[in-house]
């Protein structure tokens, strides 16, 4: 996995893979865990993401919990309508912040 994450101050923007699934989700979680040091705002960028599995949804929930435990925030950016529907069907659209 090649991530072009960008950290400016305490904000980390983390672009996600085209497929956010059982293969990529654990790798993304491991990478995020390394990069979340001193981060108060996490931006998960879905610009390139075209597929989201339940494993990807679990990883998003994990990231949200990580940020809350650190007194931080998380935003989902550039979520297309198809992927947004997954969050709506799971009821997470009421919990997560979208830009």
C-alpha cells in the first residue's frame, strides 16, 4: 500500500485506496496507528475509493474511536454517493462527519 498522507500541524489527511476491503483495511489501520501520534484532526479522503466492504466500515469506526479517545475529530472527505449510501444504511451517517 502506498499512502500519500499529509500531516500539517496536528491535522492528518489520509487518502484511502480504491478498494477499502478485507485486504486493505488492516493495512490502513496499521498505518494509521503509526501516524496518529499528536493528531487532533483526522481526514479520511475517499477521493479514489470506489468500493467499501464491511471491513472498511469497521476500520472507519475504529478510526473514529481512536480519535475520540485522543480528544480529536475525524472527517470523511470526498465520499461519493454510492459509498455514502453504505454509511446511511448502517446508520453511521448520523455519527460520522462528512465534508
